[in-house]
C-alpha cells in the first residue's frame, strides 16, 4: 500500500481511530503525521518513508479487528513504493487526527471557567444584600475545610472537588452562620436561608459565587421560578450541571434559559427543565 492509500484509509476511519488509541498513542500518531508532512514538503522520500513506518507502528496499537489494523496486517500492505503522498491528503488527515484529544480535566476546567465568567454575586455581596453576614472562616474553620478538600487547595484539586463536597461546604456554612446568629435572632431578609434553592458555584480564586440571573434585578431576592427549576435540576447536588442548563443554549427553548427569564412564560422554562430531567 502506498502512503497515500494509508492516509485515505485513516481519513475514512478517523472516528474509530481516535477512540481506539490511548492518549499517548494518539500523540505519537500526531507527531508521525506532522513529520510526514514536513518531509513530504521538503521532497525527501526516504525520510517520509520513515515517518510512514513510524505511523504504522503507532497504528499497531489499534484493537484487533479494526479496519486499519486489519489492512496493515494484510500481505499486500506490508510494503509500498517510496512515493510521496499529496500534501492535501496529509493535511486532511491532520485536520481530523493531528490534534490529541483534550484531557477530560481540561474540558471540565474550561466548562467551569465559562460558567464562572457569567455575572454573579460574590459571597460577600450576597451576604451584604441579604443581611446574613457569612463571615470569613476562622483559622480552625479553614483547617477543617481544608481537610474536607474545599479550601486551601491547588487549582487542580479545587476543580476536582466533588459536587457533593460543594453542597456539603455550602450547607455547613449556612448552618454555622445560623448557629452564630443564636436561637433568638431575627431571620435574615428572604427567609431563614436566603441561599436555599440557589446555584452556588465555587471559584478557586474568588470563593463562592451566585449567578446573578437567579435574582430580581438589583437585588438578592431569588426569582421563584429559578428556585423551582433549580429543584428540578437538583442544583443542591449538581450546581455546575444546573448552571450549565441555565447558561447554555437550549434547542427546546431556542435560546439561553437565563436570558429568557421574563421573556418566555415561566411554565415554558419549567417544562423545558422537566423535559431534560425526564430524559435522564
């Protein structure tokens, strides 16, 4: 088989090649493709042939039975003439296979950074508007939080903390604030726990944030429909997932739910959330 044949085979089966290789092998594949392009552009058949051999060795890691693995194992594909493939063919394969798949952790970080970039109230702003106080933790509280994995962590550890951990940290904070207020203290504006039913996202740099779409403009008064939908979306257990629903495009609604508050009827928003929950 010629190098052109191999490249066309890869282009045809790029989806299963991507899923059939481990991340390290995918990086080797990317490197071999780029080496092949460089040597082909330089008009160096011998070096291009070495890049093709490197490419084939990497593809040997594909699962048995994969069309590319079977083709490479066949007698007629054992060797081929030393002719340079077309640069357009190499570029087409690099376009679909030349970039290693992103690290799942990087995808998670990017998704959370996008959600944290939305307008929001900080913990201090929310506390000031609701009169809850939520003072910064004392040294002892800080150590306790650190042991639970929710404070004083590196960025990677911060992002890796579980949603249940975020919820536990949030609930503990509110219970502690209530306890400091004393049994006879007056409830803060908005009820005993003004953060109940709200999405509360943990920013590794700036602490907790409440996406602003949840409140009536200029206040910290939660919109009732937001609290109802947050309950449907289990925002107490999965605040990031709930925030992604509100702040992402929704084909059922034809827009971003957070931007449609007050624009479409509340029951339409609730039905859209219920559709999602029912499909899970």
